[in-house]
């Protein structure tokens, strides 16, 4: 298997490591670098990170597995995260999740056979005021009913959209006709990386 950190990726990793007084402090940015590119963090990439920042592979795995945002198995093109928190559950998120799974014929936390969607039930997404909340590739949708949720995913699928982009913030409350257009437009350069957003951009 070819290495992940080669060429430009290796240069970016070295530059990132140089931003920190201790190499090991770059562990999370390096993990994100892998996941942003591949959609998950393979074991081999964790070994590479360990070598780059002088940790053991077990230490990298131990850190990565602490955070629920990191995935260790290949996933579909789009990650659909339905909030299973109490507010969303009371307002029907489990019914929404079940409807999506049944519609696409996939098990909970599974991936559709064509690799378009991977589903997950997540903890409170901190959007309780807009429950039930759904994220598609970390883009929020609020007040999503079962039929609306299925329609949203069908729209994404039928348009063959590349990764729905992670521009955090409520896009639709409830889903509006402009929702998928907003997705299609993609991220603005300023907000391409959700972790780089200013608080103003997230309000
Ligand atoms: S319970 Fe769903 S966003 Fe908080």
C-alpha cells in the first residue's frame, strides 16, 4: 500500500508539525489531514503519523479513538449523521433515522451498496433549538422530518454531488428549496475548513 504522507502531503505535515513546540502536539491536525482526504483514518496512516511525531502507533490510536469524530473504516461518499440526543429523539429523530435506513436499505451505521451514504446516529449536535437535526458531511439541517430527510438525500444523490460541504450553521429551518443549491454551491474559500471558521461565521 502506498504511503499517505508523501510529496505535498508530507510537506504539509512537516509544516504543520513545525507550528508546535513539541512534535506530538500535531497529532490531531495530522489525523484530520488524513480523514479530510480519505474520509477515514486507516491504521497504516496512524503508523505514519506515529513515526512523524515520535509516538508509538498505540499512542496515536489511543488518542484518535478517544474522539468520536474520527472514523477507522472506509465510509461512503457522504456521511449522514442523525442526532439521537434527547431533544431530537423526542421530536422524531429516531423515526427520521429509521426512515432513511429503510429507504436506502441499509443497517444502522451502515453504508449504502453504491457507496453514496454512510449513516450514523450521533450524540447531541448542539442544535437542540432546531431539533430534529441532521448533518450531511457536517453541514447542519434543522427541523428535518422523515420525508424531508429522505428527499434531501435523494436530491443529493440524483445530482451526483461531490462531498456536501462542511459549512457549519443552520442552512434550513425547515428545509427550504434552496438547501440543495446551497450544498451545490460548495464552501466559500474562507469556510472550507469548518475548524477554521470564525465564531461570526458560525452564528
Ligand atoms: S439533542 Fe439533537 S441537537 Fe441536541
